[in-house]
C-alpha cells in the first residue's frame, strides 16, 4: 500500500505553518525533504506510523493531528477535484471521484452512505492497527470537510456532526472548534454527517464535455498507476528468481498472471521493457551488495543472475564506469 506524495506535501505545509521543526523530523526519518514536491512520489503506507511517531516525539504533542488541522492547506485533488466540479450534482461527483481514490492512497477507504438514517461519508484512513495513524485519519476527515465546502461553494458548512474512530486525547471542545460541529468518538469508522439535500446540490461548473475529458484523464492516471504497480511486481519476482537459471520474460509473465505479449505491451506503455527492468534491478542489487555487505564478488555474480564473472565485470563497468572492486573500495573510502 502506498500514499501519494501530495498528502505528504499538505502535512509538510501545515507543520511549517505551525512552526514545527520539520528539519529535526526529517533528520530522524532519514528522509530527503527535497523529494516532497514530486507529485509522482508514492511512499509505503506503513511509513506513516513511523512518521507520526517521530512527529509526536519532536513536538511532544499526543494529539498533533488535531492541532495541525487548522494549518492544513486545502487539498487540491487535481483530477478528482475537476471530476467533482464538472459532475452535475455533489452526490454524483462523490460517487465518480471515489472510483479514483487510489490516486491519493491505496490504504484510504472512503464511502458514501445515504439511507433512512441520513447521509454520511465514512472514512477509514488505514487498515493498519497503529495508534499513531489516528493523526492521518483526523487530518483526512478535516480535509474532506474542507474539500466538500470548496466544491459546494461553502454549502457544506457546517456538517451535522463528525464521528471519529479514535478516542479523544484533547478536550471535546477542542475537537468541536476544529471541525465546527458536534464530535463523537470510538466509532467503527470515522463519519462525516451532512444534510442529505446537499447530494442534489447542482454544480455551477457542470459541463458534460469537460466531465468526459476529466474522466478520461483520471482513467489514464489510474492506468499509469497500475503499470507502475506491474513494474514493482516484476521486481519482486526478480528478487525471488534472479539467481535461478530460468528467469526470462515468459517465466515472469506467468508469475504475474499475464500473457508474454500482453506483458510486453503494458511495459511499453509504461515507457520501459522487460530487459531494461532486469538490467536496472541487477545494477541496483549489485551496488547494494557491494556497498553494504561483505559478500564475495563471486557470490554477487551468482546473486545478480550472471553465469560468468567476466560477464558481470563487463556489465558493471559499462553501468558504473568502475569495476566491482573499484566501486566497493571507493564506497568504503567515502
């Protein structure tokens, strides 16, 4: 499960605005903050638990997610936001946008419920049971409310009530001031309750032609994401099979459940090829083994899937401009 770098950007901006020492947080994480502006960045979701644990430690604030909310900039969901604006009603926009939630996060679960009890948006920020992830869910609920206000030109203001999955760590009045409505705790999921009439709110920007274009763009981005997942899946197969004699395209295609021709097509659409993925994987693995382990060169030849040391030496020299021995010595000297 991975999260879009855009979510990290929103939290980063809030921490800066709140005066938090972000450099201390990133030093503890060993994270390169220069990568934050990259929209295509997707980070492993489990890292969020470590992230919030460090933020709690640096700030000494056990309810930091709540206290960051007033500083969070409005999440500009780009194509998801465009889908909301160009849909005829708020309700249709929600249903359409939820189809593309993976563009934001693989771990985030959001659903629209409309029944005899009323209308609500149900949120589960993570399937992982880590107490630190309460902060993610609180921030997500807050951002969804701000997003709904924006796309309905503040008609979604205030919500009827908010229910959170987590328990309270601050006085209830603090939560109600942040969310602008009554707040309950310890629910089976977090919920944003609102007037059902808002589902019929007519978007003043509804345009069927733009809606079609926005949906095509959203589908393209989702397809691109699926192809990136395929590349990661192939790398995982390579890590398990590379030292075996049989690790060609047909073998890997069978492992990932695609016909070889289809696999070639999908990789071409992703701007790469099977041979390029194998080459990149071998080079990255060789660098890691040379720099971080005491494995012998002969064993590294085997682990990276080469049949002869001479073939490995020539390939590594072509990749890096150095022999494996020179690379290892230079890394140690550095």
